[in-house]
C-alpha cells in the first residue's frame, strides 16, 4: 500500500483483562433476534445461528455469529446487540484462547461501547499472537483516535493499509486525514475506499455517507447529495446514511425530504440526533409544540440510555447546549470528559462551558478542539462565538467568516446566529461573500 501515514513506534503494553465464563449456547442464541430481512447481514446471521446451534463446541461458529451480529449493530446502530456479540466472542475465546479473530472481536465490541482502553487491551492481546492481524491494527487505531493519540492512529492505520489495502483500511485513513485537516488527501482516499468496495453493501454505503459528509462540510451540497443517493438506494435503513442525507437535504432547503429521512431513522430505532433534527425543523417552521415533542423524546431516550449504561452523554450535553436546555446537567455530563483531547469531545466541552458562562474554561477547551485543524464548521462557529464573547473581535470574525464561507448552511439552528454575529462584529464583507443565511 502507498505510504499514507507515518512509521510505527513500539506497541505500548497493556494490563491483562480476565475473561469471565461465557453463558450457555442457548442463552446467547436467545438474545440474538432471528433476522427477518433478506440483506447480506440478515442472511449471514441466519446461517451463523444455525451453525452455532449445530456446532456449539466449534470456536469458528461463535466467531462467525458474533461478526454477523456486530455487522448488524453497525447497520442499525442497535446497541442491544453488543451483549450477545460479546458473549459469542467470549465463548469462542474460551473454546480456543489463541483465536485471534475472537480477541479482535472483543476489541471491536469494547471500542463500539466507547471503552477504548479496554479495546486497546484486547487488540494488543490479538497482536501478541499474530503481529500481522490487520483488523486488530484498525480497531486499535480507532481507539487511539478517540483517545486523541493521533500519532498512534496514523501508525496503526498505515500498518493496516500495508497488510490489507481495502475499503476498511482506506476509509479509516481517510477519516483520520480529514480529522487532522488534510482535506484533499482525505477525499481522495475515501474515493479509493469506495472503488475497493465491500461484500456488505452497508459498509460501502457507510463510506459513501462519510464522503458525502466531507463534501457537505466543504459546502458542496449538490455533490454531497449526488454522493449519498446510491447509498440511500442500496442501504435504505442504514442509520448513518439516513442521518447524513437528512443534513444534506436540510442544507439544500428540501425540508420535507429531510423530515422524511429523519422519520425513517426513527422507524429503524430511537435516535437522539434524529429527534433533535426533527425538532429543529419544526421550530424553524414555527411549530413550537411539535418541536418540544421531539426535544422531549431526545431527553427521554437519553434517560433510557443512562439506565442501560449507554455512552451518549457528550451527545446529550451538545444537544442541551445547542438548545439552551438543562445547562447544569449538560455541564455535569460534559465535565466527565473535562480532560479530553479528542477534538469533538473538546468542542462539546467548550460549547457547554460557553453556554454556562465559564468563558476561560471555554477558551481552554476550544483550543484543544482546534489543535488538529479539523475542517468542521461547527467547531469554528463555537470558536468564533467564544472569542466574540471574550471581546476578541478579530479572532471571532476570522473563525465565523471561515465557518460560513466553508459551509454557510452548516446547521439550521446555529448558522443564522453565525451570520448575525458576523454582522454585529462588522463582518459585512464576510457575509457578502457567502450565500445568504438559511431561511427559517
């Protein structure tokens, strides 16, 4: 593979994690709902369930089943599938402790649960047995990226691309390049990922959604819409595809199409982002009672996730800060990650501090969010608003100007505030060079 990334440092050591006894075969199978659809993922689950029931002492049976269940979790964003997937991987691990794909699977589950340190532990255990296991490098890189070890993520993604140049390695690298401000190379590598393809249409659709999101954040709304269209056709119930498509349709001011897409998300599963977006669309149309209904649904869903020990606290803190709701609770949730160096988490933390009036902490947190030049207009918007409140008109104008010139319709609720603040700062030149603010 081409040298997209840097060379590796030595692998860090990790504490061992003790394996608990796996539940019975029957219990694992009972927790996995029978697939009623005809997608490749559904067919894979049906086939793997049958194999596991007939060969319960075969580690491969449980690995195939867990892989298919995790693919389903990715397709649908159904976090309830993590438990049976983890049980199946654990059973495989107990049947054959040297099965690297079971160890990598446990790393995958923990990473998706946002237990990133644990994910790295399991990936390291897999790599100790097989130093050429490409999947483990990718999964460890995912965890390192979330923990703001960008150098480690670069090295692991490069190693994965060297071992297995395919959609999975290319798309991971493209995302990291985008997060670190290398927009042209990120776009080119994501295109390469799409050309590589995948046996699962959902995975190709996910890459299309990521490429469309990059184009959206660059303000290229029509190309983004054209990019996402094949993904909507091939994976019409993929949550990631629907959510990105909803943002694009909103930017194109096709609000009825955006509402239809977000409602389709909720038909697949409850989702905070879709509830928030539907609430914003209703509020923009003056339907405030309808908006409040969706906002309350988002809050109720978060309460359910808290009861299940879900990991959407930062997402909910962002929602509260965006909508000036429950700001004390938002601060409590965000400060659980107050030392984070993760770009997105640091941005959320800064925005929550800003809305709670703690400008010095907001300034410090937003500096972390800006540290990698991530081309996200919402980060720049937050930076501009914080600078404006601190009285730094030059810096505020710079960030807000860049945000609205990159992506003038980056957010239905926030973009008009960016334009209004620019005008208040004397940024008429900046405003005049962009499209007009989103219509309400």
